[in-house]
């Protein structure tokens, strides 16, 4: 093969961790790589027609929570919100998700749905994991059309011949 | 080398994240790959004789929580249980773990212990991380017999010659 | 290229997950590898001059919490502290972080800051992700001097020619 190729296993189903696989895949495709994405475990959520991803700061003290609005002194504060408050306020994850979405939009970063479309337009191959579909009772019509369904052996075929293989 | 080879660094010690390293390793071995697994950090738990893995939905809004029993309308609901409830009910993780184990069994998916045996029978090399054992005060007899103990340099030797290298 | 090379994408910003990228990079560099580290998402925290990393046991039942002090029968207990307590006690993460730091120090393991210096002395290339800096409003002076700033395309250039590529 003269062309370079990359595979990515996407295993996470939250708003923040949805970015790395789609950003790396669209970048690689733009640079001429053959790219295969294998969606398994919680990552299968990223193939849903009805994308409804959330983010949780619970248990992730590495997440900087800055307000995307308000005066600059207010936005500059690092909101280290105690876990009790996070766990106790119903809908805290909804607030955190909405804050992250606003930040992303304000900064001009594409949405996950847009990045996914970009990858499909660039002929990135997307494979949904059959075993995960069985395990989580997900039906084929819940997932977008332009993908195939396969197993770990299908993934191995691509990865064994690829220059870059990442597990995300 | 004419044979293909793969290395996996297994770093997570929860029931859900125990699956990807063992599924990928057993699949690769079945396809004729030479496979080396390096268990480090929380992943060292996966080498214990007494496997006692849990799963936590806390901080992972990407985890679909469906009931594996009950009438179909009941099972179909997506149980977005608030974090307060999850954090507040003692033993919630026990319930979540038990639910996941039931689902796995009902779906005919092998247990981690079975997959680990399968890998060993297929001559997958398993290495426990010495530094992690020192850090967490884990003694050699707590771990299964058919493994060796080594460090990052041992891992690098294998990875530098492998076709696929994954960090899980 | 006759020399071996490795790239690592470091995406996590907690005290525990800061170790794998720096340990693997310093080991590889000591073995003569050309190493490139790309810091993105929460991993950008690892490039801050003012390193202030925490660890959270919330949602990670795989983390063994053993006390690094006290009589041996006390230290031997596996502290499965309920999530409510963890979430409810203000500063629980501070306690967990302090416990882990003490354990690390008692075991003679280097601090993250020391490992980072070791990598820089061994000519490990470190690249901070421009997009993440924009997204999280991080300014160049907050990060250490001996790094460059780049994007996913810069990473792809290195990864496409490397023997080992890991996403951590």
C-alpha cells in the first residue's frame, strides 16, 4: 500500500469524548489517509441518528468548568463545584452539558453531528459493533444509514494493515 | 517476522472496561496474532485470582442502563437515574454491577474469567506491572500463576516490533 | 529511519492518569526512541507551569484505596468508601489526592513534575493543542516554555511515521 491508513476504536459515549475520534478522523482523511472507525461499547451512541450526548464533571477533577458568559472576572473563575452539589442538584449534568455546548459554539468549534457528516463525506469507513448492539438492545434503524455492522475480527483486518491504530 | 503481532496495555479495573482488552486479545489470538497484554495501574485488578470487578454509572452519562428483566415496556425505558440517588443509595454500584452481569449472562456473553482463560489457552502473553504491584501493595500470590512480572521496558520491547499497539 | 519512534496523545488531566504518558515516554526515550507527546483536552493541564492535579475515586470502583499510614492491620483494609460519603464530604477529593501523593512519595515513585523534567531532558518533543487552548481559554504563558503549540495535523505527521502510537 502506498497510501497511509488509520483505525480508531471509539468506545466512549459522552459529549467531550466524542470529539477526539471525529477530529482525528476528519483530519487524517483530509491529509489523504484511509480511515476506519469502529464504534463499540458506549461509543456506539455516537452512531445514533438521534445524537443526545451529555458530559459529566463528576469524578473528573481535570475538567475546567468556566462559564461561557457573564463579565470577564466572572468567566475567569475556575468553578470547582463540590461533588455533593453536582450529585445533589437534579439536572446538574444538563447544566454542565449546556455550558460545554455553549462554549463549543461560541468558540466556533463544529458540533459532533457536523464532524460526523464531515467524516462521512470524506469516505471515512464507520463500523458499528454487532456484539454491543446485541448487548444494549440497539436496533439497526436507531443508527445512521451510511455505516456497516461488524465484529472485532472485521476491525482486526483493517488494523493489521494500518499505520496508526488508536483506542479512544 | 512473518507473523502479525499485537500489544495491549490494560489500565482499567472495572467490569465494563475489562471486556475490550480480553475480547480484542482473544480475537487476535484466534486470527493467528502473537499477543502480549501488559496490566498496569487499575488494570492489574484483572490479573487477580479472586476477580471481583464492579461497574459504576457515576460520571458516565454514556452508559445505557436498561433493566434486564420485567415486561418489555419496563425494560425499554432508559433509566437515567439521578446522580444523587446513585451516590446516596448505599450499594447502588452493587445493583448496577449485578444488572450488568445479568445482562451479559442473558445475552450469552462470556464472563471476564472465561475470556481470560480463553486468552491463556491461546498463548496470549500476560505481564503484570512491577511498579504498580509495589505501589498498591499487591503480592505475587494474589495474581494468577500463568503470567510474568515486568516493567515498562519489557512492554516497549514487544510494542516496538508489533503491528498493532493499543492503550486501553 | 533506523531509529524507533513513538507518539502519545495525552488527554487526561488527573493525578493518576498523568503517570502513564510520562512513564512510557521517559522509558522509551531512555531506550533510544524518538518520542512526541501531544497534549489535548484535559491533558493540556499536564503542561501547566503550576501543576495542580487531583484524583477522584468517584465512579472508579477499580481504584484500591489503602491508607499509606497507621498500623498494618489498618493499612491492609480496602477502603470501599460509599459514594455518598465521597460526594458529600467537602474536600474528599483533596483527601484522596493527598493519600495518593503520600503513597507515591513513600514508595519512592517520582512526582509528575519530576517525570516531566526527565522527559524534557531526554529531548521528548511536547506539543500543546492549539484548539484546546482556545476552547479552555488557556494562555501560552500558563504553560511551560520548552514546548511548541500545534494541531491535529502536526500530530498526524509524527504518528504516520512512528512505530508505536498510543492514545491515553
